[in-house]
C-alpha cells in the first residue's frame, strides 16, 4: 500500500490528525475536542494535558484506520501565540494562555513605552497588541513570578507536542514567530524581547526551520498510538501560515483570504518589511515572509445578527438582504465588535452602525455587516499590496465562502475575482505538505504545494454594476474609524 503523511491541526477547539496521500487527497480524519476556560474577564486558558490526550487519541485513530506502518512522517500546524511553561519533566506548570487572552493590555502599554512601539514592531514584525505571547509572559513575570522561576522551558503548542513525541525541546521558527519573541530578520530569539518577557535564554526551545526534522517518534508513543518508532516529526507552522500553504499560496502572485469567525488574509513577501498595516510572519516554507491582516469579527457577526434580531436563520436573512440595493439603503457598519488589530491596533475600538432610520430592518443590518467586512478587507488588502504588488489570484476558504451574498459583495469591493478553495482542512494539508517535502516526496515545500493543493472549486467574479457603488462607499468607510475613535475612547473611560 502507498505511504501516507499525517498533518496535524491543533486549533483552539480540537486536534485534527489527517492522513493525506501523495496527491493531497484526504484519506481519513480523526478529531478530538477539548474545553476552553474563561476564569476571569479577558482570561482564556486551556490545560495542555487536554491537548496531549486529544493528540494521542487522534493519532491512534488514524493509525488504526490507515495502518501505522504506512505513516512515514508527521507535521504540526497549531493555534498561534498560545503557550505554556513546563518543568524539566515536561509537565505544564500553568494553564496555557491562549491567543484570545487580553489580560496583558497594561503590559502592552508598558513595554511599548519602555522599548518603543516601533522598535517592537520592527524587531518582531508584530505591532504591539495583546495577541503575541510576549505581553502575557510579561504579565506572568509581574503577577506569577514563581511560575517563571520554576519553569524549565517556554513552549508553544508545536514545541509542547514535539517534546512529548520525541523527547527533544525543539520548535519551528514558523511556529515560535507568532509568540513575538523572534527577530523577524534573522529567525533567532531576540535578546531584548526575551528579556522583556521575563525569560532567560535557557528557557527557550531550539529553533529549526519549517520542513526540517525535529526528531523521531519515541518507542513509548509509538506503542501507545500504533505508529512506527522513529517516524520523523517534521517542523510545521502556525495555523494561519500553514493554511495559506495548504491553499497553494507559497510565493509571489497569490494571496489567501480565510472567511471564518475572524477574517485573515495573507500575501507572500520575498523581503522583510514591517508596518502597522499588517503583521509580518515567517513563511511556512522557510523562504521569505507572509504579510497578514486580521479582522477579529468576521462571520461571528452573522451569528450575532441572527441571535440579536431573532431571525429564524442566517439563510433567511441573506435571502431577504439580496433584494436590497448595494449600500443597504444608507446603512454603514464598522465591524469592530471585538476591537481592531491591523491597521489601528486598538483594543478599545468598538463596532459602529451609522445611518439607522425607522425604515431599516434586520435584512439591512445583515447586508451592511457583510459590506463592512468587505470594506475592511479591501483597505487591508490595499495596504498589503502596496508592499507586495497586486496578487494575480486571491484564494478564499472558510465558512464565509458558503454565503453567496458575501462572496458577491467581497469580489465587487475588492474588484477582482475570488477563487474558492475546496479544501476544508487547509492548515492540516499545509502541515502535510511540509512532511511530504521533508521525506523527499517533493523537492521543496513549494513543489509539494503545487502537487498537493486542490484546484479551485469555483470562481466568484465582481458584479460590474456594484463596483462603482462600493468604490464610492469604501471611500466614506475609510474615514469611519477616525470619526468615531474619540467617542469610543471617552465612553471607555467613563
């Protein structure tokens, strides 16, 4: 029987272990969930042991289904910025602090003042924001110094898994980079950022490039899962970068757009460049960089509208909204229900609904939200492409691609066709591509992506009549944040 590789996607809610064939076909998927804790406002945590139990169970299922002897390599994609501290035996000392966590906003302000906001951005590639682990680590140094004092190592999800699977304390540069502790130019730990986090050099895992071998599967874990001892564990990447690779975005000329609970887009850059308009990340191929924009409130706003208006379903609202003209009869929505990352990096920002009248109905709000998401993405894309040049192709994935209206609006606002990826598990596929390259199936991760990425399922073209209408409204939308910023700040202080 043909050999297979396993791509792991350890997301915020579950571990998925997926067996892929050489052509990128998904052969079997095992999914194991774990809980999320919210012990205090703005605090989001998980027990890393839950990740580990889920991973073992998922790997055992895949090995049982496809045959452990067929699995020739495993690689890992995972929720980014999430981390824990472990002791010398690899036991977690604290609940893992997630990328969702916002407890460290005071540390963002303090470190920005002490080190310089632009310096942090240019060193790490990430404008100061609570998402990178740098700030939560600084919070731990202030509030739980004993945990840092007892820690043998800091590990991201990738590093935690590799340590448990192989016994080696190793992680990928494309996994560690989102922590905010790497020098984006060199791919090494940045001494000033490590110090600012309250860490010592000996706390830090060894770094290897994505697609390199981290170690072999230990005898104990092989016995527990049914896999072969010594199976290579390949350095992967954060889920965002891995998702782009799984969608076939690995070099100039293409960009990806993930329409999930949040909206994430990325473009390849051959050279390092930093800006408030995007985050700069290590490329999942190990060559070049990915420029990324994030809108925290994406399709979760659709769920919010359905709940808030009491509508029977999103499908019913969408059907009614399709009958409305572009512009939602004068309604404009700024979708900052969860603050804003790029380009303003303002956690205090809040959503705005402008232009309401007695004539407006839930269907107007539904359409205006979709338009606001598209305007926000267009501004983000303009900023990215000012650095990279306009992408010849933009590939979309995620639940939002199932919305006919959103895709029609998005293509018209972006003024370009959108290809829709048929891959549901792009992050795991991206990890599998790295595994396939590492064991010699292909000459490089780029070659693996060309061979294993599925062709687009369909293409959504701009609606010619909508383009000039949305172009004019985008110009108005561009000023909306600045017009409301002071109001939000005053309300937050009151």
